[in-house]
C-alpha cells in the first residue's frame, strides 16, 4: 500500500466499527491460522493459501498503518474474540 492507502486504512482502524470489520475480514481470510487441512484436495489447499496470503497482506498493512491497532488485533485474536 502507498502512503495515502495506509492513511485510509488507519482511518478505518481507529473507527470502532471499521476495526471490527477489519478483524472480521482477517478471520475470514485465515490470517491467524497456522495450519491447514491435510485431507483437503489440492484445489482447497491452494484456495485456502490464497485467502491466507491476502489476510497476511492486510495484517501486514495494518501494522504499517497503525502499530497500536495491529497489537490490538493480535490481542483480540489471542483472547479468542476474533
């Protein structure tokens, strides 16, 4: 993301509802998942990895946009509130 996009992402993260939407997206994309289903078909594995890569991209940009909110996202995930 460029500087302007990171500023927009920061604006989303500092808004309560925006933060919750980003958290939901990260969960749906599997950004915090550490493993995958070994019995899944190759197609399912590739799809899951593609989603996860986008989730990791978003999570990385959350850190760049607002490190404090990034930590809040990590804590929310650790508490199981994600």
